């Protein structure tokens, strides 16, 4: 297992290869469909963002918040956010976390901007919650679970699904099935 601490850097990311198992600690930001759409609208209108994207990790997640307690916080399907990834990368985000395959052209974007795509375990939101040491609402509270939250992680389990060279674990798996 490779231990990483945020903020990430291109130097750290360049060392990672598809299939690497990572334990991530530090701050990440949740954002999914509606929050991502709002961020992209702000970027395109050249408005101030509610958080700096520089060297950040965006976790495609809508955590279950009950009062002041964090419940399940598993990943959502990343492909729904494919159309917005380039805007995030252009604004210096370095990584996303989610589940499932991305569109084939995402590999080229990650290669171009030196970004990385991590996957984590779907269906394990209660387990993953145990790896979150604190959380804080950052933006768009009217979106409920889809608001942007800052999560502080401790040894959060990830797998490198697409590395900054554009290599894709899903593509590798497809090739191995043909042999």
C-alpha cells in the first residue's frame, strides 16, 4: 500500500501506476452532479469559487448527513461527471475519486493535465465513513447531500484506475479477458 497525504502534487502523482493501492489521508472535497454543474457555471462566468481547486482531490460522493453526524459516504458513478472533468483539471484539480469506468477520452485529458483517477469500493459507504475523521459543509447547502463538503480522511482506501500517463485499469482488464 502506498500512503499519500494531501495536498497532492504532480510529482507525487507521476509516481503512481494503474493498479496501485493507495491509502489517502488529508483533505478532499465531495462534489457530484449538481455541485459540479454549479462549479462549472461559476468557472465559465469567471466568478469566485467557494474553494480553491488547486492541487485538490474531488470525491464524487453525496455523503449521508444526519444532523451533525456523517453517515455512509460511498462513491458515485464517475462517468456522469466526464463532461466537466476538463474544466476541473484546467483549474488545477489533480485527482478525482469515484467508481466505474470513464469515457475513453478521459485518459487523454488526464495525460494532458497530469491528473489521476482513483476508484474506491462501491457498496461500502459505511466502511468508508470510518476513514473520515471530520467533515464540514463548504458550499451549496441547498443541494443537501449533493452540497460540497470538506472531508478529512485517514488511510482512505483507493486504487489507481487511470494514471497520469493515460493508462486505464479497465482497458487492461479487457485485454486480459481476451487472452
